[in-house]
């Protein structure tokens, strides 16, 4: 057990940046999930509508996650290049999904022409969409070549936002069941997996670097500039920050990275998305309820988001004091789900919030776009 003064490390740039980034990504994912439904309704394009999981499907997530974790633990070196290629494709599509609304908004404001060039997969493809797709592919290629942690974080954040927007839960009850199962899942694989598998499975998988297929191809073809291509890659399944970010003084090896798994942002963001949807339905008459100071304290989203920030800081503090990896969901689940259930119970809204379902796409047309 480290002395309490070690907690001053949490004021260093790296932990502060990690917490602020995680909170922003979690909140942004929930907002994007709401607005995505509105976009689909406005465009009358239901072919890309999000997938809503029922109870049995949601409960399969911890089981499938455990199987995937063991697969990567034992066979990571054999499947790492396949995982890298799959991640590259997923990252490019996720970047396109995240950038597209902002690019279209900028096009509308500037009045730029955007003629359709061709059709792909039964859909028209415009010039701006083509340029945006090239930009996204270029960012992924830059990550494949350099393996830079900033690009890794950019890809990971885009995957998190796209996941929360496309995969949703029916109500808080199912979300609570999923959170509790993942709560147990995280504790087991971080604290107890070493007793059964001889190593900390979660930490081993999270810290493994994948082989870079670009380097493999360049090496086999003896292409010039091979030394500029990184041999190993950190897959964007987590966000990472150097412990010596901005030259801050950090204990331990300055080359180490602080990390947070995408699941520790995406899963709480699914809860925040449900809560934010409930808040929107309650304040449907407001023009932009998120900007109303008098209503800010009454909204569940702010309690959930504050709880997420407190839980994440607590997880980091526990890691500093115990000098060992911590399952973030051990702290995030009670800190986010607890205040929501307690507050809704005191307001006599627990049943409505617990059993309420996500609105259908046509109901989302009434939601306020952020």
C-alpha cells in the first residue's frame, strides 16, 4: 500500500487528460447515439438503423467477451495480423461515421456543391463523401505506418462512438443486468484469472502489441523506407497517454503509458445514452434543454456523468495506492448506476425509467438535436 501523498500524481497532466478525455468521449457517444436516430429518420434511411439488444443478447456480451479474451491470450501472435487488418477497416468506417455530420454541416454553411459521382452498394456516393473516405483511409494508413499513440486514441474514440450509436439496449433494466455481469467479468479477469491461467489474462491481452501487416508486406517486397514503418502496433482497443505527458514528473518508468479500455467508456456510455434519452423525453418542449441552467440539476444525465468521473478517478487512485492494475468497472458501475437508481426512486420515476424502452426511430424525430 502506497502512502496517500502518492495520490498527488493524479494531478499530473497524464491522469487529468485521461479522465477528461474519457468523460468527454462517454458523453459524446451518448449524444451521437441520440442524434444518429434523428439522422436516420430525417433521411428516411432505416437500413442503417441501430441494433437494439434484448436481454438474452445483452447477457451474451460477457460470455463472448470472455471467449474473445481467452482466444487472444492463447493465440494472439497467430491472429494478430488478421486483427490488425479487421481493426483498420473498422477504424476507417468509424472515422467516416464520426466526421460525416460535421463535414455535411460545414458544406451546408459554406454552400459547397456536392455532385454525386457514382453508386456503391446501392447508394449514391458524392464527391465530398469520397474525399472524406480518402481522409479516413489516410489516417488509418498513418497509424499503420507510425503506430503513434495520438492516432491510436483517435481511432479508438471513433470506434467507441460508432459502437454506442449502432448497438443499444432496450431499457435501464437490461442495461443494469449487463453492467452487473460486466462488473463480475472485469473483477474476475483482472484479479482472479492468474490463479486459473497462470497470468493476468486481462493485462496480458491489453498490453500485447500486434504485428503490423504493412511492415510484413514491405519487408517481403524489400520496399524502401522499411525502417520508417513500425513493426508492432498497439491496437485501438484502448486509449493511452504517456505518463510523462507534457514533461510531467511521474513515478516509475517514464516510457510507460496510462491506459483505459474502450469498454470502460462504451459500456457506461450505453447507460448514459438511455438516461439522456429519458431526459429528452421529459423535456421535449424545451428548445435545447442541455443549455437551460434551471433544468441542469434535475437531469439524470448530469448525475450519471458526474458519477462516471468520480468512479474513474477512484479507479486511478486505487491503482496508484495499490500499485496494481484495477478493473475500472468495479468503480464505474456503482458510481453511475447507483445514483440513477437512487435518484429515480426518490422521484417516483424508477418504474418508468426501469421498464421504459428506447424510442423507435419515428419517436426520435421529436428529440432535440444537440
